[in-house]
C-alpha cells in the first residue's frame, strides 16, 4: 500500500462521461467509505459538481466505474481521498475492486 497520507486524484474524461476534477463546479459532494460500504450508497449531483470519496476504514478500498465511465482510483488507505467531477447526465454505478460486493451509484442531473 501507498505510504502517502493524503491522495487527491484528478480524473480525465473517458468517452465524454466524466470531466477533469479541476473543471468548474461549485458544490462538493462526499461519499464516505466506512464499515465496508459507500455512504451514501446513491448520490445525486448536478453536472459540473465534484464527488469525493474518503476512506474511513482501516482496510484499503478502490472506486471503479462499471463500464469504465470514469478512471478508477488507486487503492485508498485510511483517510485518503479520490475526486472526480460529474460530466454528462446519467447514472453511474461503481464498486470496490478489492471488495466487489461494495457498490454505489452516482446520478448526474443537468
């Protein structure tokens, strides 16, 4: 695992679905990874808003888009973060590749 205590990863667009995390967007939305679950499990955001996952577990976790709609995170150690900026409207499901039963959904609205 990585010895870095804080990780903020920018995501680049894949097939126009998600934008770089440095794009304009005012609202910050957080998803906490705790007790082997994403909380909230479903998050609704507007296109252009950022979404940040933060790992509060002692075990590493990842964030991987089903269908590769956005770039996957590296393994996140305790208190590490991963951020994307929501792109095109739609429903994006994701999971932890280390613990595939951990799933979540982001709904992006205009």
